[in-house]
C-alpha cells in the first residue's frame, strides 16, 4: 500500500501499526510506590489504578534519560513504558537507583509489545473488535483491560496514544498475540501503515521521538514536555533544574516544528544538523535539525529542530544548507 494511502488512513480513517518504538518494564515489590515517587518527574502516589501518566527520568543536571509512561493497570504490577531504542541502558540506570528498596524490575521487551490503532475512526475499529475504550481518569488517560485484563496473560491493555500525531490508542499485550490482534484490526477496517507514514504524521504535528529528538542532553522544558514534570512534588533527579527554569525564566532553546515547501521534482536535500538564520541574520547559527521527512502528498518537508530564542517565533525563516524552512510553532510533547 502506498504512503499516500497510509497517510489518508491516519488522517481520515483508521490505521494500525506495530513499530516497536517502545518497551515495557514491570515493577513490583512493597516499596514500588515510594521508589517511583523518588525517581520520576510526575506524581505517582495519586495515580489511581486503571490510569496512566506521562513523566520523565532525568539525571541530576535535568537532562533527559527517557520520556516514559507510568501504567497502573486495573490489576497486577506497575509498568514503565520506555523508549525501546535505549531500553538496555535504561534498565541499568533503573537498577542503579534500587538501593535498599524492596523493588524488582522485569524486562518485558521480549514478552510484550504494542500495537497502535490510530486515526479518527480508531474508536469504531476498537469497538468492532470488542475491545473497551479507555475512559477519562485522574492521569493522562485510562487503562482499559480487554480479555481477562492480566498483563501476564492473554489480555489487552488499551491506552490513549500520543506518539504518532493522530488520535487513537496504544494496545499493550503479550507478544505472541500481537500478529493475531493486528489481523483482527485490519479485518475490522484498519489500514496497515509503516514507519515512513508514521514519521510524516508525527512530524507534521510536532511530536518528538526519544532517539531522534530527545536523547542528546535535552532538558524536558526545551522539548515541550512541561506536562511531564512537576515542580511541586517531592525531590527527584533533575527537579532543581526544571524548577529554576520555571521560576526564573525561559529556556535558551526550544524544539519547534519546521516546514519547507517544494513545488515539483525530487524532495530537497537538507544539510544535516545545523540551522542558520536568513536575511539580516544570514550565516548566524540558529539551532539544529533533529528529524525530518518528505511528504510527497502535500509537497513539503516536515521537520523538528531546536531553535534559539531569537529564531523560534512562528514565521521565522531558517536555512539548512541551501534549503529554506519556516518555523510553524512549538513541538508538542
């Protein structure tokens, strides 16, 4: 199926994907709640069962180690959803923070995986497959359990999706059942989509992915992840840095959405990395590109990049080599 057809499904219909973008870690033990509260940047103890919440894990200098989702299923252990690209290193970091805590971690990368059901008609497909739709709750979304609801058994956890620039759901289930579920969703009307279409969709909506956009010494507030961090909860790594930035002023750079229009021929060749100013600011370093994709359906390049304060206003023209891009607005964390 063409990229144009896949994008049409993401924008107007229902699409299904399994890009292996995220991994899952099980967390159990009597000290789990206190350990998580000290570790991550969002409140944990007030998260009701059956809800999930986005947070970050930072080092002591406020730099991102991971964007993560706390998942508290209706029954069973806590789960941490983390970037699959950095899962082995993150597991070592998480283990390092277990001192005398009665906490156990279990890497579920091989045993569990996600299927993304996306697009404005995703809810119809979900219902056609007999899966529950998450309701609103006290976190960033509910966790609805399908089947028997057990994470370690043939059941499905359904959560709101926010990583692909399209409305929809992230379905977490045992890896052995992923292909069968994907086939059910396709039979119910979802169009299979690949990473190229997902990349275009998430970039046009300004959604960062960790490996591409957030892994290089990024402070959460630089990347629009303000709702991932709390400056009022108890101490956690990096809290002093984000609190100081929040209280004293803006960050020096910001992750922004960028576009370059092209009317015909091949997509433009963008110089990797450096963004520079144009016009009176020509030649002045303005920031750096982090990810880009060419959308042939709309004849434009979509990208994310960090821009310095003088260059991040919407409408600002920047250059990547000989190609001119326009700042469209802030990224959406």
